[in-house]
């Protein structure tokens, strides 16, 4: 009887480890908590190596001015810059390595604060 409990516990542990490995595909969750104030913005940055791909997926209940940018010796480069509402996905390949930033700006006053659900990965 104790052997059966050990086996079922071991199998449960093994299954949860396999399931965790399958879910770990490099995606990072980073939600942007937006205030209702016009021009309020949230920005987060990450290191991206040369020729690496940055993928960003987002879901926002309200329109936001969204961009992906990098700061280089040539200035600030904006490979993505547009107004986004709902679900969207973006993918860029970094020409140069360095800091790449994802930024959300509230283009108008809202009646409530909101969250832009965001996840990203670098490959």
C-alpha cells in the first residue's frame, strides 16, 4: 500500500514537471497597469542580442499608442509605432544588440484605469 502511494506521488510529480517544461517556451508576462490620465505611459526594456527576434503580444481594452524602440548611436529607432486596441502581436529582428523598449501611452482621459496584458519573448 505504501508502495502504491509512493508510485502515484512520483507519477504526479513527474507529470507536473513535464507539464512545466512544456509550458516554459520562453514567454514572459509583463502587464502594463495604465492610469486613466491622458499621456500616462508605461515602458519596460530588455536586452536583445544582434539578429535575435523580439516577439510581443498584447491585449488592451482601450486604444493605446504603442511602440517598440531602441536607443542607438544613430538615435532612437522605432521599428514599431502605432495605435493599438484589442489583441495584437508584433515581431522584430534586432539589427544591433542593446536595449529594446516596449512602451504604451494613454492617448486620452479615460473613465477608469485599465491593464494592457502583455507577454514577450526573445529568441
